[in-house]
């Protein structure tokens, strides 16, 4: 698979089929973290790390001044947490990071067992 840069400047590794599946799953999710005027505080960073580790696929809400600020914030989050933005729409973003050890009880992503 050829790696390329996505819309937010991070390395894209998900196929279009996977993104479509994750968007369908994400449609029913509620934002787990809200990032407002204070930006990425230490508590927000800890909560994002915990949520990505536990759930793999999370929806976040962004309160930013304009589109460019939102794009920059999502790109920063993706780079810092080694995650990928599956979708960014309005004031929400859907982020994915594969867990090192999958926990079916917590994860929003269902995996096939072989």
C-alpha cells in the first residue's frame, strides 16, 4: 500500500473502504471530548490519549474561531497522538488510532477473529 499525506498533513494509512466503515460507525457516536478556547490543555491531552487507547475510534467536538484554526487543531491532534482523521465535518472530527491490544468490550471498532 502506498502511503500519502491526507487532508490534515498526517500520513494516511486507512483505505477508503475502512474510512467508509468508520464513518458509518462514527455516525452513532457522541463527542467524547470537547476542545474549547483553552485548546489542548494537559487534561484534554490525557483524556484524548485514554479515549483513543480504549475506544480506537472517537468523535471530538471543536470550538474554534474559524475553519483554518480547526484544521490546524485537528492536524496537531493527529500528529501528536499518531491518529488519523477519518472525517472532519462542521465542529466535529472523527479520529482513529489502532489499539496495540484490541479490547472488544471498550472498542468502537469490531474486528473479525480468524
